[in-house]
């Protein structure tokens, strides 16, 4: 994106803000509080177990690659 494009976009957004910003302003005007997302604290082992159950491939440790030996892990 070039600087003139950024300036044009900023000028447009000064008159007509993006939809998410408009919706946030409308919600605040109506007295609807902003939603808060609360994620439960979990241990790394629980996160790995959940990822494995979801089918996400999990690799632990450093691969046996001689080109990575300089990392000295």
C-alpha cells in the first residue's frame, strides 16, 4: 500500500468509519457493554492434550538436523 492510498483511506475513514468501529460506537450509545472474553488458565500439558485430541500435529523438542546444531539446544 502506498502513502497516497493510506492518506485516501484515512480521509475516507474520517468521514465514514469502518463497520466494526461503527458497531462499537452504536453499542456504546445504546449502553451495551463491550464483551469480555475469559479464557480459563491451563497448564501446558493440558493445552498439548487438547491439541492432540483436536488432531493438531504436535512435535516436542529439536529435530535431529545437523544444520541446526549451531543452536546448541
